[in-house]
C-alpha cells in the first residue's frame, strides 16, 4: 500500500495492513516483503527513501511497452497549491540526469517505442545535469531527444504555467517531433480563487502564456484542468472561469468538483461550497468544454494527419491510434499495422474521437509533419 506522509496513520487505523511504502521505495519491495515476513507485528513502514536513489535502481533493459510509452523524468512538486497533496506525498521536485533519460529513451526506441511522453508531476520544472556539465531545461532535453533515430513523436505532461519558459515554448516551433498538443492546467479563472489556491499567477498571466505559445506554434491544441466549487468560490468567481475558458478555447479539458484532501490547507477552509452548487457549476463548465472539444474535432474533418497505431479497435477489422492532438482515431486495419505510423484522412469527428480512412502511407520517418 502506498502512503508517503501517512504511513504511521495507516498502520494505526488499519492494523491488518502488512506494509506501507512510498513511491520512492518500489525498488526495495523484495527486501521489505522479507522484513514483513520476519516480524511479528507485520507493519513495515518505509516512505522516505530519496528519489535520486530510486532512479539509480531502474532496470537497465527496457521491457517492451508498445508503440507509445511514458518516460519518468521528474518527480515531486514545490508549488504547494492549497488543494493538492502531491508535495506531501511525492516530496520536493527532483529531476533525473539528462544522460539517464537519453539512454532510457534509446532503449525504448530499440524495443519498438515510437512515441515517448516525458512524465512528471511538474514536468516543465525539469532541470537536469547534462553530459557537458551544465544544467538543461526541458526545452533543451526535448531537442536532444529529437535527435534519436526512429523516434517520430515526443510529448510531455503535466506542466505548470510558472515553468513555461521561452526555450520550452520555442521547442514547439522548432522541433517537429514535439506534438502540437499541450496540457497546461490553470484550475480557475478568478484571480481571487487563484490566490486562495496558491497558484502564484493570475488569469491574465495564463492568457499571456497561451498567447505566447500560440505565437510560437499557431494551431497548438490545448488541454487543461479546472476545479469548481473551491472554498469561497462565488458566482462571480465562477463567471470568471467561464470567461477564461471562452477566451482560451480548449481542444479538451478535465473538470472536477472540489473535494477536500486531508492535510491540505484548503481542506480546513470554513467557506466550503454546497454540493448542489458545485454540481451545477460543473455541469455548466463541462457543457462549454464539450462544445469546444466538438468544435475543435470538427476542424479536423477532411484533414490528413499522421496517426500512430497502438492497439486493435473494439470492432473486427478496426485499429486505433492517437492523432498529433491526442484524439483517439479509429480506422479499418489489422494487427500488421500495430506500431506503425500511417497517414489518414479524417472523415468524421465525434465528441471524443475521430473516424478516418488510410491515405498515402508516409515514407520512412524520423519525424512527422505537425498538423496545425
């Protein structure tokens, strides 16, 4: 059972639990299981092992993960948003060394991976030691990974607005392997609520970041996260969120009702919003987000785009893959296409997916054209 920061509480409240481990301790599971077997009280707690040691224990040989794979480059978060448990459960921000990441990426590609998503709780805060003795930011890392042969696609998630620097933004323009899609959560459109959330930026700060991103990469598809019903949120605050969503225009987004997380500052706020109010606001926000998603998907109709086929579809004779914009794309095909990049023409857009037919097959690719 995973439980960084709450290990002793878990064993006290649930004495039948044999072991509580943190996310930095997975590589020690055999040792901890043996320890649990050898003790009569059966309550092994190990939740504080440092991140840098865990990364040193990752397997040298990458197991096949399919055409698309996640590559962990960063863990933890130093932002301390008032609603979030990540700083308490994952610890401080830690970045893997660039050389480790590049080596693992090459192993993944050798095992058949064609799309790598760089993963971190706050991935664009990555600042890693480089082979030349300097420190790189995420933009430089992406440029270096793009030099790997037979790796036509790169992505990264999840990001914080405060860490979107110009080098990373310009990578969206300069690196064709970097897909034209970005998940950049804002959480709310009200400056008052953003301050209460300890986001450390305003709604207009976020707008300016998006404007600059779109200067570097016109047509960039955006995704975001939103929380409605945060403690103290008024109708005016919620209206500001609706306005921000209308101003930005999202290709997709995730919205949630605020739910208190034990141990976070917001959980103890005495201005909790009524459940029905939260439900009504979520429905209104999701209606707008759904409309924006459908409108974006409709713009793809008639377009040609490259799709990485990663699995069989739900029907006989059907395969599915991801578009450059992260949509699910369904088309006729068979298992021989798995792991291949195919050019398709989008015939029909639906709320959560595209339906397409194959067109001209791309030539051998080191990179693919971004459809913008």
